[in-house]
C-alpha cells in the first residue's frame, strides 16, 4: 500500500474483490433513460409546434381562396361598389386607388430610402452617425402604423380640412423610408470592396463610383428590397384610415379622399351586409396574391445568389 | 512616356499602426522597380500612397512628399487627377461584374465622361492588344461579361483597363499571385514589354519574378525600406545583412 | 520556387500589335506632348464639387430618418397639449372613458393592450421557440426552405386579412366550440365567466399570437444559427443528447438574443391595430373574464378618431397615440439592442 494521499483503495465487496468495472449504478441508468425520454419529448414538441404553426396559415389561405375565388369575376375588377342591397359591384376603385396612393408613396419614399441606404453603406461606414441612423431606422420599423397615420393627419389633413390621397401617400412613404434604407444598405454591403477600389483607382470620382459601380451592381437586390417594402405597405390599413379615408366612388384627384383596397376590405368586413362580406373576401384574395408574388420573387432572387457572374 | 517618382520622408498609418516609416526613394521613369519583402511589411501601403488610394480608408493617414515629375501629388493635385495618371492593377482581378469586356476596358474613359465612339473602340482594341488579350476576346467584346473570363484573362483585362486611360505610371500589387504559372508568365512578358512606355512599380513576393522583370529593386522590412538598388546588385551582393537573409530564404 | 526561369533562346518577339501601339502613340504624340486621352482626362474636373453635393444629398436623406422620428414626437406632443395639460399623469391611471361627458382615462386601454399582448406572447413564444428549434436543429435539409418560406408568408399577410379571417372563422369557433369548452373545464379559474359572444380579449389574443409568431420564430432562428458550431460540438463531445446540446450549447449562448426576439414580438403585439380592432369587442371596461370585450390603445384610436368631436376628445386620442409611440419605441429599442448584442459580427444573411 503506498502512502500516496491521492491513492485510495478501490471499494471491495464481500469477496474482497473490486466490483466489475462495467456495472453502472441504478441512478445512472435511470437518469440516462430519463434524458433520452426528455430528448424525444422535446423533439416531438418542436415538430408539433411547427405543425400547429403551419395549420393556421394553410387554414387561412384555403378559406380565403374558397371564399374569395367565387366572388372574383369581371365585375370585381371593373366596377365600383354597388349601392347597399344590390349585387354586381366590385372593388375596382379601391384597386385603382391603392395603385395611386402606392405610386405616390413610392415616388416619395423610394428615392429617399435608397439615398439613406447609400449614405449608410458608402459614406457612413464606421461613423457613429451612421450607426444611430441604422438603429433608428430599425426601431422606426417597429412603430405601429396607426401612429404614422395620426401624425400625418395632424400635419396635412387637419390644416387642409380634408382627407386626401396625397396625405395617404405621405403616410405610407414615411413607412417605406426606413425599410428601404436598411435593405439598400444591406445590398450595397454585399458589393465587393475590390470593384469600388478598381473604379477609384481609375480616377473615377467617388459619386460616380457609387452610382455606376456600387448601385449598378447591387441594383437587383435593391429593387427587391423596394418590392418588399411596397408589398408591406400595400396591405396597410391603419395609416390610411385618417389620411386617404376611403371613397365609394371613382377618384383620381390627389386632393380628395380616395379608396384603397385594405381600407375597403376593413369597411366591408365590419359591415352587416353579406354582399359586402363577399367582396371583402375577394379583395383579400387579390391582396394576398399580390403580396405572395412579391415575397416569392424575393425568395427566388435571394436563393439565386447576389451577384451575377461575380467571383 | 513615363514619369519619375520621388518620395521623401513618407510615413503612413492605419489608425495607430505606423505602417510606413520614413521612406525615401527615387523611382526612375520608364523603368520597372520591384518591391520585395515579407508579408505585411508595408509594400502594398507604399504603392497605395503613390496614387493616393491609401487615403480612401477612413482610418488611414500619410505624411511626407511624393512627387510625380515636379508635381507634389499631395499638395498640388486632387486624388482623382492623380489616379487618372497612375494606373493600378490589384492582387486579385476585379472586373466590373455588370459590364461587358468592352465596357470594362473602356470604363476608365466612359465613367469619366468620354463619349467619342470611334476613339473608344480604338482605345479598347489598343489596350487589349497591349495586354495580349485581344486575340482571345475580340469576338466577344460586347457579348461576354467581364467576370466570365478565366482568372488570368481577367487580370490581363484589368491591365488593359488600366492602360486604356493612358497613364504615366503603372502600379502593380502582386498582379500574378492569384494566377496559375502560364498566366503568370504571360503577365511577366507583358510587364517586360510595357516597361519602355511607363514607369512601373511592381510589388511581388516572388524574388525570381523581381529578378526577371525589374531594373531596380527595393527591399521592405517592417515598414522601412531597408535597401534600394539595382536588381542585379540586390540579388548578388546586397549591402544590408537583412536583405541578404531575406534573399537567401532565412525568413519570409 | 527556387528554379530559375530558363532563358528562352527564342525570346518571344513583341507581338506586332504592341509594336503598332508603341509606334502609334509615338506618331500621334510628338515627344513631350500628352495624348488626346491624357488631355481629355486632364481637362476633366476632379469632381470635387459633385462629390460634395452628392455626399451631402445622401446625408440629408439619411437624416430624414431622424427627422421622421422627431416630427412624429413633436406633432403628437403639440396636438395633445390640451389633454396633457388637463389631466396630466392621472390620464393613465383613470379608468373612465366617456367622451360625451368629457371623462377621459386611458387605463382600460392600457390594461387591454397589456392583457392581449402578454397573453399572445404566452401562447406564441413556446410555439415560436419550438419552430425555431425544429428549423435550425432538427429539420431535414429538404424541408428547411419550404417551411421557413411558409413562416415568411405568414409574416407578410396584412393585418386586415387576419382580422377578416378572425371575424368570420375564429369568432364563431370561439363562441360555439372553444368558449364553452374552456368555461367547462377551466371555469374554476374565474377567467372564463360571463357571456361569450366570440369577440373579446381571448379572441384578440389568439389572433395576435398567430401574427407575432413568425417574427419571433424567424429572429430566434437567426440567433440560433449565429451560435458557432464549435459550441454545439463541444457539448455533444461530452455525451449530451440532442436536446441537451440544444439547451446548453445553443440556447444558453443565445439567451439574450432570444429574449430580444420575444420583446420584439411584444413590441409588434402592442401596436397591432386592425386585426385586434375587429375582434376585441371595443368596450372600454376592465373585466376579469377573458371572454369579456376589451379595448386596446391602438383600437380606440382606430375606432374613434374619425368620430372625435371636440378638441379635448381629439387631444386625448392623440395623447394615447403619443403613449403608444413612446412605448413601442422603447420596447423596440431594448429588443434591438439585445438582438444586436448576440448577432453582432455575423454577416447579414439573405433569407
């Protein structure tokens, strides 16, 4: 027996022999079994939760198609809403109205958003100002859209004493700016620095480098980002409630209230008339299809890789 | 024709790192000068100071005097003007991916507002011939994207692009390091032939390349130019022991 | 590397083109005179003015983002001056809301907002975590893209469409099937008393949960993917089961970020307007039962803003909007900081 304090003799059983090396204690075996049960349980739960998540989407979509498809006819796309009690109306004015408001919003929001993104990616790299702008844009993206709506109401509608398509456009534009700024920045960041250097090395001024090299190379991604922002605001109702307000008739004037698809859907959904409910479903289907096309295009683009032909 | 470059007391920093320490050297016109030395000792930084590319990095700083001929490029000229007179070829080929071969080569002119079609055509052809790429791409000039060529071809296209603006100086930062041996030898031939029209500065890790191509060689170590002399002298009878150690492969 | 380049006995002759080039440039430009191209480029300005203008323009547009925030803050504060002056802080703890009588108190809306949001979180977070775990750790490669695509579609559905579905599908289910079930088995908790018309706090919470699920799940998944594989491998090497690996190797590292994702979901829930307005019942009373109709900050604005007669009424509603703005800004800022702290340094993924 050594006198080494770290050497303890192995425990011995009655026969004076050490216990077999491969016998695990009862506790160890039970614990191991428990761990495997828990493992399988969690696996099952996560699969279950995924299924639970998929079900509502499929349910909503299927129901939407079912309810909406039957109401989609030529009238829907060409006529304005019929008076209460009559059938055969459509949401043509709402779709045109949405188009007008969205066009206005894009005209105002897209250039400013892209320019902000250009600043963040090309001029502000590493600067504190750029970091705060980026952070503010992200936070602004989380502000409820109804807040934008009442702000523009206070700014434009109240002083002018009337609702207008223009006000609706502005409300949607200020929602697009932070979103587009961030996606533009992210797309510009994927442009390899080497080709910027190539242009600068040729004596091309910085602004020309940004426009003809960086923006040109990243343009597919930037356009996709704009499409995403467009799709997002296309479905927004709250900002239009108190700016564009809605209109039962055709309207093209920017200084008058104008119909918009999500607005109309909301009004019809809350109404007591079945005919209008029908139209609400049809309108929702159109809206969803449009948005899903945009999202799918974004996915296809993203999976194809960012730069064509760049090594 | 090329122009000579003189550098006096050039110091450069990246943030707080003192990358170049008191460089003094004269690079003669219409000669090729090679810069050798272990990785990270300032060769690339030095070259980037010669066309004011160093300052495109927001944390970069440089002091000292760099003269092209009689012109102090830091005090008496704008960076853009200098870069049009000094062409640069980078370590990795960097063609513009959205442009055709033609547009790539012509980009130095087109992006600076040059419109004359006839001159552009002729310049593109001339530059591609100088870069020994014309025969290989002359049928696909506008059809193929610049990025669809092989590595060696891309680098030659980048050289053509740099030549198209008719610079007086050509800076090359390890132009063949990312290429296969066949392309490398093609590019070395090129440099050999271009020497007579431009002042060429070439950074290289490959000492044999320096020996083949350049009349003068400078040895960089830890941000200082330890020795600058004719290539023959440097490789056969260097003055400084550190140079000798590097040449014989004791480090680096 | 050490082989000398063999001196080529037949030195490659200069290709004729290069000779032409040399000859051409010599002919076109007599000694000392710069070529046409050089002259052109020399005459070109250095673009300094254009550079400065361009940079200034871009900066201005970037600052517009600050301008938007400052604008909203200013205009909402200015326009709610009336009720701010009149009620002060008492506004947020007073539970009466009777515009006709001039009685304005925001407590019912605050309670309603908190109730629906927290309940929605309670339902959504476990599910979102489950989906995130499934997608990032357990999912077979082939299924990964379609399922994450589906969750992305969920996030893209407009609020009003969710509301439409909730009104015509969820509310009847609540009224006829789920509600009676809940009051039968869980009535003892006192949370499921009273009449059940299908609209109310619970219905609103359910649709909210469906809506915030995708954002929590996709951010959580991003965070989990940002945890380096070495962490996972280290735990597995110690003999852990897969769940234990996830728990200690991934979740523990991603804790802060996941909390951030949850808070982001909370931020979204707090401000969600249309779908909630359509099914929450729009009744400004605080009740114990989850079946009771309620009211949220966003809903009261959506419902009553256009009908608001009188400056005080409008001012009170705008003050509610101001409160909503400030709360969501703070919540989102905290959440973003947490998410940023964990994913910092990871390159942005296109997904």
